[in-house]
C-alpha cells in the first residue's frame, strides 16, 4: 500500500517543539513525515543543503507550512546578493516549490504574527518599515503571507496559538479532503439524499406547537421511533460540530419540516445552528414530560459557568454622557460626532467594510495628529462600573476563564482596567498603532466585532472543551447580539441600541445594573466572599 508523504516546512529553532508534535500527529495518521532533523531529506553532496530540501518537496503529497516570528536563512542563490532584509528564505523556497507542483498546501500563522501582519496591511507602504513589529524579525514574513493570500491555489491560511490548534485543524482538513475524494468517486450526480437534522430546532418547534412524538408522527407520516432518534444529540462529539446531529433521508426531513411549518429550517449548515435559545431550551426541557415543558420563552435556567466573556464599553464601564470610547476620541480631536455616526451607518448598511471603516477613521485621526497621550487622556475619563474589581476577582477565585471581546480600543481597555487587565486570559479589541513620529499610523481592526463575536466565542468553547451553556457573554449594545449565534448564554446589561426582550439575542437581562456584582447571579456563583 502506498503511504502518503507530508513535508513540514518552517524555521527550526523557534518551532522545534511544534515540528515534533506534527511529526507524531502525522505518523499516527499513517503518513510518512519529511523533516530534515529526522533524516527525512536526502542531502545530495553535490548540491547546496537548501536545494536538497526543495527537491524533497517535489516527492511529497501534502505540504504544511508553519510561520512563526522568524523569517529564516536565505537560499544559497540569494546569499551573495542579500540586501538587508530583502531575500528569499529557505522556507519560502520550499513553499514556492510545493505551490508550483500543485501539491496541497496548508499554512498556519502564529496569531501574534498575524496581528502584526494586519498592522502591516493597514499601514501605507511608505510607513511599513518605520514600525517595530513585536512578533516578527523580518518584514519579509508579511510579504510571504501576502503572497500566499494572493495565490490562485494553495492559499488556505489558519491562525494558531499552540501545536494542538494546528493538529485539530489538520485533522478536520484531512477528513474534508477524504470526504471530497469519496464524493468524487461517485458514479452518479444524484442529489444528496442524506442530511443532518438539527435536533435543537426540531425539539423547539415540536414543543412550541405542543406536539408529542405521536402527534408529529400522525402529521408527518414519519414513525415515532425515527422522530425520537432524530431528536438525539451525540454527546461524544464536539459540542459545536455538526456531527452531533443525526442523519436522515432528505424526503423524511421535508415531511417533518412541513408538519412543523418550518420548511428548510431544520437541516444543519445554517448560521443559527447553535443559537443559544435553542440549545438552552433543549437542555432545560428535553426529557421532561409534555405537561412540564413551557411553550412561552420566559423561564431561563442558570447553568454552571466556566468562562465569562465581557464586552467593555457600557458593560464594564459607565456610559457617561452616553459616549463610547471612539466617540470620545473623535471629540478629543475636535470632530463633530455626526461624522463619526455617519461611518457607523455606512458600515451597518454594508456600504463600507470594517477594514475600510478603520482606514477612514485612521486618516481622520492622522489629519488631527492623534497621539498616544491624547488616547491616554481619553482613557483617564473612563470609569469602571462599581463592583468590577470584586466581580473579576471572585470569578477568578472560582476558576472561571475571563475574556474581553470588544470593539473598543485596546490601549484604553488596558489603561482603564489597570491591574485587573492581568486577570483576563485574553483581550480582543481594536489596536491603534503609532509611528516613530508619535502620531497614529494605523488602526488594526479586530475581526471579532459584530458577526465576529460568535466566531471568537465558539473558539473559546472549543479551546476549553466546554458546552456552549457553560459560557456566559455579557454585553449591552447592537454589536453584541451576534454572540448568541455561538450557543453561549447572553446577558444584556444597561441596554443601549438593542432590545433585551428579543429572546433570540438575549438569554437574560439586567435593565439597570449599578454594580457589576449583579452579574454573578447568572453564573451559579454567589457574590458573597
């Protein structure tokens, strides 16, 4: 039996442990792994070492590129003409060889390096080399990433924090590759007849109509046994993996959807597959007798909480004068708030992207010479909600993981929190980058605002191996409503531009929160110390 070969390409010294983990992973998967440190490369005595590595790439079936903070050594051909930082590294040469041979390529970029890359992209070409990048030793790293993104093939790029992130994504990709192969082997192009049924939604719609399995069986013509099976969730699978749901024939699904008056609503693969209202309703009432199940969405169970994700502006801070951090900066620079609001409207209407919004804002701020001192002055006017310190420390004492997920400014978040900043596992917010002249040069926009909030919370759920119901998101505004699509419970505090009564968006509500310790009532953790 032929054994597939995978070539792992990266710099060595900084990624030696990651390379070792990948070698073990692929070996267990049945691959032959090519790593020069394990003797996987034939070094021809008559050719340079880097050329031997490139030649070995040609014999591979799969190519995995790991990009950390080091660019690597120059290829032999560039050593004599190396001008400063501008040269092709051995790692880049290996990647180009794989791409030219149409070998499947999967690229993984360290998340901190990717953050620097986003800064690189948003800064004008004339200012890029003026910035000191914290996690990359050579600006050519960003040019390599940019080249990969622009390639017509071999360009999927994933971020990673640890080797586990890489192996988890590779496993998923290999399964997808195998699935695609099997589909390609089918001799007919018959319509897919097997689909997964969202048990959360099916249970919700069935009980909302006060139907037993017997009632639904009569309406749909599907047996009770089949209906019971389709409302089961595989608890052994990842909580946010579609494989937790059961398969059935497409014709059967159509009958069930017609009987429940939700045509097209129960098949898996939609944005609301893991909406918190469905998951919580399922967890609260599944298994109870028909008389015990409430059809009105009023009772909200409080689940044990292992992670809390906070918004910042208006959630952890007092919304004095009803201003956000960004609005305060616009005012600090002497702008009219109507102009600030106009760009928000354009973004909401999808006339501009989030990146374009950041770039426009950056240009406006640069025109007025925004400095770090001015941002600090803005931060000094922001106050935390009373009880913040006590709440954060209490949650930490209980072993709860803490995160901030905000559209605010990281520098402001860090200044306002002070020593409390270190209590958080991670803070996701927008970054303002300053050039050597001390004036703003870029705004590195977070991709985890608005729709991105659900993606980040899903990542937290998977990273910690949690049930979505063990995560509580606390926010207050319109850009926070997307969090519910992660499956996490959501708490609206001091609502601002959002309706807390919309159950699809908000699990709980504190219309007037004067002390942050009030949120502890929604965590199964007592506020008393």
